[in-house]
């Protein structure tokens, strides 16, 4: 079980993204490059299928980073 306050309000996602703009800009860049390579190569190419890996990875890493930042924000607000 996780410890902590139940029902605590998490900060808006936009606020969390503004805190760590460089990370989220890199995630977006990875996503766009992978998507562009998929569009330009087509489903007959191995590049198209390999581009799914960075697409999924960037989405998962962005989600995990948002979760980490929100937990950190809640932890910091408890000390106030």
C-alpha cells in the first residue's frame, strides 16, 4: 500500500509540465520524429514498425514524469 494522504488534490498537468519544460520538450521531439519516420516510410518498412518503440516509450516516460512531479509537489506542500 502507498502511504500518504488520500484524496489530496494534485496540481494541474500544465503546471507540472512548466516545471520541467526541457524533459517534456525532448519527449515531444522523440514522439514527433518517430511519427514522421512512420509517415514517410510506410507500413512496409522495418523503420515503421521500429518507430513504435520510441512512440510508446515517450508516452510512458512522460506519464511517469508527470506522476513523479505531482508526488513531489504533494510532498513539498505537506512541509509548508
